[in-house]
C-alpha cells in the first residue's frame, strides 16, 4: 500500500485536466464576447447560450462516466474517451474563430446571409466533444490513487487545471487585440495546441491498466485496517472507505450515514458552484461595462485568483490530511463568501481588488481539493466513473441557472 503520493505520476495524470481547464477558461471569457459583438445577442440570450454546455453536461457526463466504467481496452477504461474527445474538440473548436472571421468579413461585403446558425451548430459539437472525455479524465485519478491519498492527488490535479487556466489567460492577454471584434484565431490555435500536446504526453507516459490493478490489490489488502479505523473512530469517511473496499459486506446500497453525507455533499456542491459560476461567466462583460476595461485586460484579476490557487493547492492538500476534508471546505466557503461580499463595494477597478481575488483563489482551492475525493470515497472501485458523473451533474446543474440569471441581472 502506497504511503506517499507519487507526485510525478499524478502531475502526468493531471495533464488531461490541464487541457480541459485551458479550454474552459478561454470558452467562458471569449465565447460571450463573440456572441455579443459579432452576432449581437443580448445579455440574457448570451447567458442562455453559455448555459448550453451545462445542460449538455448533465446528460453527457454521467453517461460517459458510466460507459468508461464498463469499457476495457489495451489503452484502459478512461484513455479511449480522453483521446477521442480531445481530437474531436480540437477539430471543432478551430472552426469557431474561422466562422467568426467569416461573419465579420461579411459586414464589409454587404452580404445578407449570417452564419450564426452554423456557428451555434459547431459550438454545440465542440461542447459534445468536451463532454465526451471530461468525466473519464477526472475519474482517472481515483482509479490509480489509493483513497487516503486522493485529497493530495486532487490538489495536484487542480493545480494542473489552474496552470491550464493561467496559460489560457496569458494567451488571452497576449493574443486578443483591442476593439470590439478582434481576430480570435491565434488564441484558439494556442489552446488547441496545448490540449493536443498535454493529452499526447499523458497517453505516452501513463499505463492505466497496470496502475489501476495495483491500486485495486492494495485497497483489497487494506480493507481490514479501514474496518478497524471505522470501529475506533466512527468516521463517515472511514465507513465510505470500507464501502469502497468491500469491507462492510454490503452488496446492495450504502450505509445510511454514507448516503446522508452524500446527499448533503451534493447539495453543497450545487450551491457553491452557483456562486462561483455566476461570477466567472459574467466577469469579462462586467469589467467592460462597469469598470470600463478594454481588450483582454480583465484577465489580470482572474490570473491573480488562479495563481493564488496554484500556490495553495499543495499546502491545502496537506492541511486537509491533518484537519480533515470537511473543516477545510468550510473554511474555504466562509472565506469566498466574505470576499464576494466585499467586492460589491468596488465600483471601479483598483489594485486592492486583486487581494480579494487572491483570497478567492485560495478559498476555491480549499473547496475543490476536497469535495470530489469525498464523493468518490463513497463509490466502489467499479463505479468511480458513475460517481464522477454524479458529482458533475450537480455542479453543472448549478451552472445552468447562473449564466442566465447573471445575464438577466447585468441587463
């Protein structure tokens, strides 16, 4: 049984999440600008389109997560989804700026035909492609990591995702010009490149089947130790560990304590994603209208939050191992709420705003590092993908509401 996290292997596994987060950082900030400035959609309609990825995710993520539990190939259970999803996403996403440029070129020629329907159709296929591999990519970590190391491993995974987000923000700042309708093709190409390279390295370096079998054997051998812990401490996480290892002897369902914890965790996930996504999906438009910021300068604030999260992921993983996942999450929730409350009073951009964004980054790291491992700890080794899909169902359900609501409030 591993007693220390294999950081090198975990960083490599995190490359899939890096590719995902680089895409979504670019998507959340740039697609609303294209919808408004090129296709002249209002705030509410823009919010509705931005909610589409979350509507799709509610259906796609549990389905593909469960399917990846049942697939067995030489590449593994998760890798086929990761590879095929990345290839399709890169192809479709590169069409988006080309269609956008074609629409802007139409203005100068005076043509009456708008390619708005084509743009939205390609956007739809891009989102389906991303949904194809998100759950399998995230489920790969618990597959090859013992349960007691998953908070620390998830800290590394989230760190890699944050690196992908920072990369996207840097590219936005460098490659997005000023004006209402800049050329986004170089930006999309830079994101597509990092997605392809990251997943390519992942496939070359990680042997999924071998690593998963090693962890399954180790967890089975450790079942007795987990049962002793549960009897001595009566901890919900220990009971969940027993359920995962098969030590409880229960085949149908899960213990009432674990089920109750899961319901409360899923409700909490819904609520904090409601808060966080309401800000992130509207931020680029908010800074343009309220703070009068131009071009990609809004990325500075988001970059501060992301860098702060990067610096705090590993320490938070260690802290949660000492004081527990629940206490760490509670601290993050309270800190994030306080920062959002204080941001209400910022009627124009001031450098001190970055302090609040840095604290928000730390708070969100404390939440994200621990919430997903708490959910998958309640699964068995054969349905990690299913529980990963359930986690994303609740987080995405929250994100369906928030783009529309925040767009309505802005409008």
